[in-house]
C-alpha cells in the first residue's frame, strides 16, 4: 500500500521544505519594498508589452506606403491580427494561471511576444506582417491575466485599485516609449529595424521575471485559505449571471473601441492631415499621450480607492470611469474637428487622454471584487476577452474602413471625420457604466469568500 506523508519520512521532509519555502515567500511579500519591486518589474514588462503592441502605429505611413495597403488593412494589422488570437488564447492561459505558476507563464509569454515583434521586421508583404502580428498576440495573451492575479494577491483590498493603476501605467508608458523610440528608429533607419530593436529587449525582461519574482500564495493579501479553482465554464456562468459584469465588460469594450480606434490612427492623422514630421509626431504625440495617460491611469486607481475608503461605498469603482468618460467626449471632438494645426491638436489631446485613462484600474479592481481568489486570472481574462475583441479587434479596423469610405469624398479629411465618429461611441459606453451602478453593490456582496 502506498505510503502517505505521515508514514514516509521523505514525504514528510518534502512537505516540511515546501511549508518552509512558502513561509519564506510570505515573509518576503510582507516587506513593502519587495511588493513594490515585484509590481515595478511587472509594470516594466507591461510597458514592453505595449511598446511591442503599439509601435506599429507610429510606423503606419511607412508600412502603408512600403507594402501598398489601405487604411482598413492597416487597421487589421494594428487591431484584428493581434486581437483575435490574443483574446482567444487569454482564456486557456488564464485557466493555467489559476492552477499553476503565474510567474513562469509571464516569463515565457514575454519571451514569445518579444521574438515575434522582432520577426515583424522581416515581413515582406501584408500576409507575412499579419501572421507576425498574430504571433505577437500569442505571446501577449499570457501577460495581463496572471499579472493581475499576482498583484491582487500581494496587495490588500484597500490598495488594490491603486496597485492595478500602477501596473496599468504600462499602457501609456508603452505608448510613450514606442512612439518616441519608433519615430527615431524609422527616421534614421527604417520601419523594419524599428520592430527588431524594440522587440529583442523583452527577452531579457523575461529572464528578470523568472529570476527576481517569487510566486505568491493564493489569497495571501486576504489571509484566506487556498481553494480549488472552478472550471472555465463555471467562471463564465458565474460572471454572466451578474448584471454588473455584463455592463462592465461592455462598457470597458466600448471604451477600448474608442481608445484604440483613435490611438492607433493618431500618428497617421497628425502626419496626413496636419503634415507633421515624424520626429515631431514621436515627441509631441508620444509625450502628450504618454504623460496624460500615465497621470490619468494613476489618478483613476488612486481616486477610486480613496473615495471608496472615505465613503465606504464601492460604487466609486464605477462612478470614476463614468464621469471621466462623459467629460472626455467634447474635448476629444474638439481635438479632431476644430484645431487648426497638428501641434495645437496634440496639446488639446492631453485632456481627453487624461480623463480617458481613469477607467482601467477601477474596472479591473471591480472585476476582482466580484469573484473568489482562485478566479481572478480567469475573471481578468474574460473581461479582457470582451474588451480586446471589441475594442482592439474592431476599433482600429472600423475606424480604418470608415476612413477609406470617407476619403473618397473628403480626401485627407476623411480620416479626421472617421476619428470623430469613433469618439461618439463613448456615449454608448457611458450608458453601460450607468447601468452598472444599479447592481454593483448587490453583486459585490454576493462574491464568494
């Protein structure tokens, strides 16, 4: 008969070693500097994620001219080619993250997306570049869900939105680095070199993740006992039963539709409509969008935690995205319809980007408050599936095809009007945030322990 732990000295010794190792990891995470070190590394990896994802936007005109493709095809390259596989694979990878080592998944994923980004520089036609972008999506599918899960495990609930907002700085940090760096690389070399140079450093970040980050115990921040994770269909059924999640996911998706639809074409708009040189686009757009987005993302997460703690009302996790979305609409329309030149347009773009950045961290935190500790990676993956399939997959593609259609009658201004139409989707987005407020408290109370 097989020996159990109590009968077998070797098994007892192994169990003791595992317990000692687990206690050492918990002690490491009790030190604030280590928690923030891990958060910092994950944020830098997320910056790399978005550099590799977004650098294509500043290279748009060069790719369009070299490969002889349309705005709609470029929208597919910057959106659908990446988003389809990204959203599809994020679900099984998140399931793996809920039952296995999240750190290792992040490290492997970072190495894959970095190599595939470099391979984009070898593409000779639309199909090859589409497939390379497809490969970037395969790698990046394993980045965010396990990172969200780790962050929620190492920071207490009252700091969770703030911590997730710091992690989410990677979005706009990646836009800043990718836009400025990509502009210089394409100006002095070419668009192919730009892909290779921004892609390869991610391999070293993958090694850093593997070496420096310790896998935290599940539920550590809440001091809850670990539990067996439910299956994928159980998680989806659990989330879809909650009206809060339905409206939250659609609101985030429509918000992302606008964000990606505008952001992916903004460098092209500044060059085509306003005639800005590529280095000016890199510096002005990169710095304005990057700094505004960084500030807005951090403020959104911090303000949601602060107002929730001050009032005891978790509805602030939705009020913050709702109010900021409504405020951003007229300022964004002003940027594209009224500004007389590219430089003034970029400066005016600061305000809608700042307010547009408020939504992400509060929504991620709200989503984690809806579920149990072994469902967080999967909950993030399901939310990101809806967000990226609609937002990243359709936003740039629809904006590009509308631009192609309007360009027939309005010339270069076709892109200007296409971007203005995309902005109006935020009205639809705000409606779903509002509907979220009606059920969020009840659904938070129903979250499993």
